[in-house]
C-alpha cells in the first residue's frame, strides 16, 4: 500500500499548521514555510519536529 494522498487534505505541519507537499521520490512531506521535510516510514507520515530534516534554499528550489 502506498501513501494515501487524500491525507494531505487533513494533515498539517506540526510547527506552523501550514500545508504540506508530498514528495513521492524522497518519501517525505515538505513544509516550505518552515523548510522542514518530514519522513514517511512504512506509508505512515512521521510528523515530529525532532524527526524532520531541515531543508536548504537549494533543496526547496528542487521541489516543485
């Protein structure tokens, strides 16, 4: 089973409560405002700030 994209309608960044963008290739949910990428493990989003990786400006430019 793959990550259900319908979840994006109800999921929000735990830091700013903003919209998350799904990045299938990296298996991450990205918050552009906070520059954080939350991992998706076993098709479950891990929305913990301590588990997120920080994104550089270059990383954000690569994300559509």
